[in-house]
C-alpha cells in the first residue's frame, strides 16, 4: 500500500504557473502508474494527466495539453504536475492517484487504487 500527500497548491493569477507535488510513502513511485485529477465546485472529478508505470509515457486531457506536464522523480519518490499558462477555469482541488494496473493510459477514477487528500488551486482573472 502507498500513502500520498499533495502539496504546492495556492492562489495564482491567470497566466501564472504552479507546480504540484505528490509525495509517496510505503512503496516506490515506479511501482505504479500515476494520474492527476481535479474537481471544481459542483462538478465531478475529472482526469487531467497520467504517466505510465513503465516507459514513462504521458497523456493529457485536451484542455491542458501544451500547458501542463506530469513527471516522476524516482529518487525523490514524488510525482509532479507542472501547470503553466493557468486559466481561471483551471481552478479546482487537484488530486494525485496511483494505479496498480498495467497497460495503456488510465483516465477513469475507477482505474486508480490510492488517492491523496487533494490540494486547492485557485486561478484569479
């Protein structure tokens, strides 16, 4: 089992950048595929980005392509989400998640086994 703790959220102006971190304990990050999801008030949790367990391939939802980057640092046992050119519509609670599944990119919340507590990102216009 793995425990996840997100950090790095906060208030940022439109056009700015934020880097979210997801520190894992209990197992190494290389043992899982990883995803970032977000949930805005009154909306369902939605997929943002994922990085595969093996090979490190990444996949993004269309609305963040070219602006967000998911990465993994095995030495620090941490997964990151670098968010650039932020927009007010990016405002949400962001969650990292770990999947034990092996395969192609996983974009459903049900594909993931472990979740962090979430970190708030607010983008002001």
